[in-house]
């Protein structure tokens, strides 16, 4: 048994301390107890590893032995009703084939055209709200069928998607407690609204005739053996699940990329004309603003070794590490922003690392994000369009990651407002 971090209340354990600032909690516990320790929180037991051997072995555990997918689901279901996950036929991994990228980027161009038209010649905006709206436009055009005449449904869909927001389970983990108290009533109302609106979108798009190569058409085709309202509901919920999974971090990574560029005018001006530099800024942004907890839920007795000991975890235990701890401490000088850390997607100092898994942007091995190529291309093109079209004046100062966040790319702890005008 490694050192145990708990609390006086058996069902709460260290949970309340963790919720205040998860990154600081794991960092402080590591300083006190070493690289391997256990944590009890809200009825869960976590076996936490931060040493090179421990982190490398955590990523290497087979999925059928300790599941990352089930662990993520355990967090999501605190806020999102189980019925959204039941019976799904299409998932995010199914829609990010390499030959789909051109279709996504064409939709992105249309989404940016619409957003720039909406923004007009000048105005003000909050960066995270702006990039979230762009993300909604892109995703709903790509797999939601919200294009052409159906674009009129956008402003009915976005509020319901924001109320449901599965990422809220990671960004504001304490909200999950309120969702459980209210039996997820707000999320269920959002699902009913999304079922209704997507039902109208499906009817309208099918009257027009579907392009079989369209991503929306592929989702519809997967429900061809079902009829009536059950078919429309199945399609709608597939779209919602894909949209939440795919868009939850893209807009935040895009917003932080803009924040870092606006804070550094000399890099901003070079990046406007240098896509390689812009990609390096994006990867460094994701490394530095990453707040993901890595969880693997043991499905059977599982051994996990660090440099000193082999630990045996029982079914139900979560093997755990926290990217925001190791990403900034694995080597000297990783606690600050420096695009020179990357050459394209490659972390240039990887040979210095005792284990490559200590620095993470899009995951490792079979758990690497399938949307990496698309996400980087989408951020690059969006930044190029926005900075090429507008001059932005920064109205914010020194935003930091939201302290309570327990997963995903950080949201900011304060509004990041800008003024903009046409170049």
C-alpha cells in the first residue's frame, strides 16, 4: 500500500481539497508523499503515479485491463444522463479518418465566413466565447447537418448544447454534485430540446437530398434500419455525443493560442506569415495549458510498477496521473511559454526525458487523440483568418488556468476581452 491521502469523512476523503485546485492538490501531495501515492475521494480510490516508470507503465496498461474510456465515462455521467450514451452507433473516432480532413476544413472556411460576417467591421468580444461559437459552427456544419437553409437552427442548438456540456464535468467538477442532487434535470431538458431541433434538421436535410459522402449523411445511414421518431432520436444523440467529445477542448486551445499571440506582438506578427511557427505556438499552448487528468479504471486485478515497487490494484481502482503536473516539471524551464520547445508536433527535448509520456499534448499510443491533425489545422486556419482580417487590441491582463478544472485544456480564470477592427 502506498501512502494514502484521505480525510476525516469516509465518503468524502480528500475530495473537497482536490476540487479546490486539482493541479495544486496533486503537486502538493507529490511533494509530501513522493511520486506514488493513493487518494480517497468521494468513494473512489486513485493510485497516483508521477515518476517516469510509473507514468510510462500507466499509459501502457492494456485497455481491456484498465479502461480509459470507462474512467472518462465515470466522470461524465455525474452530469450527463446515461440515456445519452445508450445505443450510440457513431462515435468521435469514427469520423476522423485522414480523408475527412478536407471536408472539415471546407466547413471551417464556411464557418469563419459566417463568423466574420457576424462580427462586422469592428467591435469587442470575449475570446473564449468567440472561439466557442466558432467551434459550434464548425462541428454542427461538419456532422450536424447545420448548413445552408438549416443554418437558421444554430441559435436554437447552441444554448441547449451549452447547458448539456459534458466537458463541464471536467471544467467545473463541483457542478457534478449539483447535477446529482437535481437528478440531472437541466441536462435532460437540454436533451429533449436537442432531440426536437435535430429532428427538424433531419427532416429538412432529407427533403433536400443527402450527399452520401457527407459526414451527416453517414450518421443518418447508420440508422437506416430504424424508423420514425426512434430513428431521428438515435441520429440526434449520435450527433450530440460526437459534438461534445470533439469540440470540448478545441475552442479552448484556440482561445489560448490567440491569448499567447496577443500577449506577444513580435511573435504574433511573425506567426501571421509563418504557419510552422503558428503550429509550434499551438502545440506549446496545449502543453502549457493542459489540465487533463489521466484515469484508467481497473476492470481486473492490475499490476503497476514504478522504479521501486510493483503495486497491485483491485477492480474499481483508478490508475491516475495529472498532465498539468508533469508537463511543467519533467525538465527544467518547462513552466513558461516557449514555442521553441516544438518542431511541428514533436517535442524537441524528448531525448532529455526519462520517459516520453511525461510531456503530453494529444495523448500517447492507442489513446492518442484521433483528431490531432484536424485540430491543429483548424486552429492554424482560424488564427490566420482572424489575425489577417482584424487588428485586435488586448483588454485583458495575465489570464491563468481556471483553478478548479480537472480535465481537458484549461479555461481562463477571467474574461479575455478584446477590441477588434478591420485591417
